[in-house]
C-alpha cells in the first residue's frame, strides 16, 4: 500500500482515532511513522497543532512532523518513527531496577518540564508513549494533550481523559487536568516498570452501561480508591514515596518544582 510518497511497511499500532503504520519515504528512503485518522474527530489536526506549538519554542525530544494532509477523505500525518518504547523495553528486559528507573525518571521529568513551561498537559502518560532513541527518551502521542491556564476556575467533569490504568487519582475524581496529573501518571509508570504490576490491575469487572471513560464507571471508582494517597503512599518507600508524596500534595494549578523532583533521582 502506498499513501502519497510513503510506502507502507506494516501496522504498528491502532486506537480509537485510527491506525499507525511504519512506512518508507520513497524520495529519501527514510523510515517514518504514518498516522491515519479515520475517526472524523480531527485528533491528528489537534496533535499537529500541539506539536507545531512545542516545536516553535524549540522543545526537543518529541516527534518531528514531515508531512500532513488529507488523503481519500482521511487526515494523514507522517512523523518520526521510533523503534522501541519503554513498554517494549520492559517486555524484553523485565522489571527495571531503581538505578535505571532513576535515569529514566530524570529524562521523562525534563520533557514534562519543557512542555509544562508552555502550559501543555500531555494527559496520556504511560510506558507506550515514551520512546527510546539513541540514549534519549522521546515523548509521543499528543492527540489528547491540551493547553491550560492557571486562571481557570476548577470545573469538575465526569469524562476521564487518557488511559484509565495510568490516569491520575485527581483525574478519577473528576478534577480538570493539570501538570500535576502528568507527574502522578509518571509515578504510576515508575511503580509499574519497577515492580511489574499496579495495585489496581486486578479488579472485578462489573456490568454497566457507563463508558469506560466515565469516572463513575465501577472499574474507575475502584482505581480511584486504590490510587488515593491514603491507600497508595503507605505501600511505597524510598525515593518513589518522596516523589509521589510531593505530587499528591500539589493543588490543581500549582507549579511543580521540576528541578527538585529530578534531584530526587540523582545518585
């Protein structure tokens, strides 16, 4: 299959918005990722606008856009191709030790610091969205990202944005997204990669007509309770306890001290 001047090699991912393929630019033989939005929700248009905004302020370690346009009625985006994510690394290597995780956290926090400085919240922090590339870690998939203002009033919502497994406690509570939520999701990611599981992975599935993205879905209520600081913090120790304790203490519109957080993971 060929889309514009990109020869499609194989499918590498898919979601509610559409599909992601590995492709080759036939003009340069460069390997690229090709996203096709078949949802009609203009998710790719939003992602392109966020990426362009971040690139305009010289944010690095995020995907580069090579081409964007409409093909056969579907929006198509060609961008940087990454071979392995942190999830792929975990699947091959198994549990990541504290020393390696500390290095990972410093790199991830530095990326979040850059985007937070521009008022961008990623809203889908998880191992699948951090890509390993020549010793660096890159953050991908900005389709759910948003730009926030500290002047906004707190408005509660029943919509859970992002992946429920890694969504923050405050997202489960219906609070609006803020950089605090990205930081908490990063902490859950540490816990998962370092132990191999999350406390809320094994829950009893209950029949309901509610969407899985509704904060009142029974599964999400269980996740919320198990992610509460009262329940989770006593189970954590060492640097992760210090990190999560700080992140849970933040209010919705607080500005986190990223440099202090990064120093927590410096040996």
